[in-house]
């Protein structure tokens, strides 16, 4: 009985030693391969120059007055609604007009108190003396021939802030694909040249990264605003859409064989 137990223990010990030895060998092999793997990275950029098809801008109406909030709301809404109706009348679809802000805020007036008044109850709290109402609307115009008239027209109808005019491409997908294809082809040629110069073969792709964006054209109406006391209207501005550059940058890492 004891001899059987001893034999079984010996066999189990031998198996355990073999398992440990095999695991160590496998680890060494894998580690050796990971150390031996060498790689290099190439980077390139592609671009597509396109004509924009959408003019985007925002306009707003700011109304200040006394404590009759209902009257102020009516004044503000009439101007905004009139401007929106004008935009629609100039061939802008309703889906391209979006209200981006509506704000009602009170204006306070502090009461001057004597420096000797230590008791806080002597000084009344700030009182509301009026309100300020503002609305902001974003517009996408697809007919560039009317953009100048729209910018001038919304001002004539009460908008006292016009800003963020930019010309963009509504759907950039195919242009990004063009720029990406150009960038990849450049990177591949660069990798082949490096491998030839270094006397080695290209291996598999280890990693791929992409970045980039669009450089829109901004028009002359950016950050244009009118104070309440300034005159409005005037000649419509001449609008030039220019062109946009859609860029895609890529980085590819190859194994060296």
C-alpha cells in the first residue's frame, strides 16, 4: 500500500515538474518573439478641396425694458417672428431654421447704504427694475445668391446681433473618403521606400490611426452686432463662399520582416 502511494506521488511530482517546465518554455518563446518584433510608423495627409453648399449664420434679438414682462416678450417675439418670416420668404426651408436660445433675465438695482449702517436690515435687498429678453436663431441657407439679402433683411426687421457666418459642406462623407484614400496611398508609398532603403520587407499592419477635419471659410459678418441705438439696414453685403479643405491624416505602423 505504501509503495503504491509513493509511486503515485512520484508520478504526480514528475507531471507537475513537466507542466511547470513547459509553461516556462512557452513563456520564454512568446517573450522572445515579442522582443524580436520590430516595427516602424509612417504618416501622411490627404485633402479634398470642395465648394461649400451651405451658408450657416445666427441672428438674435435682444430687448431690454421695464418690469412689464409681457410687453417685452411681445416686442421681442414680433421682431424674431418677422425676421424668421423674411428668411422663409427667401427660399430657406423651415427645417433649416432652428431656435438655439431663449433667455429671460431680470436686471437688478442695488440701494446705496450708509457705511455706518451695521444692521443688515437697514439696507434693502437688490430690487428688480426691469428685464432683458434674448432669442437666437440659426439659419442654413442653400441658395448663396440670397445670403446677403437675408443678412441685411433680418437686421431691418429688428435683429441686433448677426454672427458666426460660415460656409460648409452639408455631407462630407465622399470628400473624406477621397482624402483618406490619398493619405493611405501616400503612406504606403512612403513605407515601401523606407523598406527598400533599409533592406527589409514590410510585414503586417500593426496599427492604424486617423485624424483630421474641415477648414471652413468664415465670412465678413462674423461677430457683427448692432447696439439698440444704432441705425439698421443699409446695402446688402456681397457674400463670397470661397472653398473648403477637408483633410484626413493617417498613421500606419508596419512590422519589419
